[in-house]
């Protein structure tokens, strides 16, 4: 999967469960105040509001017009409670996929506000980039470094927020085509592919089950 | 880190840290094909675009909140 940044990263299970728990809290916060709580596509603005409200932060999302091959977006967090999420304007030649990528990148960067702990913080971005590139591949039975885990967990949290488990289970049962699912949930095809991978479904299902959220079965259940 | 793009970027983050920056995260695609210098140059390009005013607030206008 050529676009996967972190698909093989090994993440500590306690961090994985903690991330899903934070996703659950945000989902419930949105549902409590939304006029159409279970409607899709998921509202990015409502998710932003929930993150700001729960974590007492003020987030600015900014679309930036620059050329790049690798950088899709980034997030800056400040000590006074501000955060900036920068999203590159041009992500895909297809206008619909371009919109879907903007949605996904916005969520993936905003969710760092929720899931990262102070131990994960670093203002030394150049060193973070160096670590990401040096250590992104899986090493034999060693958990990934903090920078890599943070990126992997942010991606998984964005998956769960934009394409929730209860919808995935239903979609698998109906064998709906990839393109129509991407349009329905307004996420890139990449997100649908990753979310519906049997291995990921098993892991996610077991984790939801573990934290008594939307769990629908354990590791031995069918994806 | 001795290379130009990353040194330039490190200087920017040092200045931002003095303004209160405590954390920065990146969404990098195709890490297998990326080099540190290339990614640093792209982040520098992002900041250059911000400095040049080539940006706008991103609002999806999709709120369903009461």
C-alpha cells in the first residue's frame, strides 16, 4: 500500500486502547450536542468543537497553497492553548478525493490534541522529521519510537472517527464497492481500504470490545 | 543535523518555541521514498507560503450542532 505512512508500525496495546477510549469520549461528546448524531459523513467542524471543548484548546485549520510530494499537513500546539492545523491545498487531482483528503488530514492532525501526552511533545520539528524517516519501518519485536507511535495512533483515531466501526461491520456484510463507500463517508479510498482490512478490523473490534465502546466481538470473531 | 533545509527549519522551530510552541506533528506520505532534507524543504515551503499569504481558513461548513 504505497500511501501508508505507518501501516506496519508496532504500537503498545495500552496506548492503542487509550486512543480508542479518547475516540469514544469525543464521539459521545458530539452525539450529545448534535442535531443528527448518527448521520454521515461525520462533521469535521463538530469534531473540532468537541476536541476544543474537551481539551480546552482553540484550533485554527488553515489551507495552505504550496507544492509538496510528502507533506500532507502538520500541527502546531502552543502553551497558551492555541493549535494550528495546516493542510496542503492540493492533495489529489480528483476534486472529490481532494476534499476527502482535506477532511482526513484535518482530523488526523487535530486528533493529536487529544491523544498525545506531554511525553510525546517536542517543539523540535526537524528532529521529529528525522526520527520519522529513520525509524518508520518495523524493527524486530521493538515497539516504535514515540514519534512513530503518535503518528500511527493519530491515523487510527482518524479512521475510527470518520468511518466508525458500527458502519464498517454493516458495510462488510453488504459488500459495497470501495468508491461508493468513499463518497458516502467522504474519506479517501485509502481510508476505506485500510479500515476494512481483516487484520485491522479484528484488532479494532477487539479493542472496542475491550473498552466496552462499540465493540462487536473479540479477536476470534470474523472481521 | 548539518544540512541546509533542516537547519533552516530548526531555526524556525527554535523561534516558534520562544513564542510558546510546545509540540509539532507532521503528516508525511510515502515515508519509504522520503529523505529528511526533502521533507524539511517541503515544511519550509509550507511556512514560506504562510508568510506570503498563500493560505485561507479551512471551514467545512458541516456542523450539525444545536
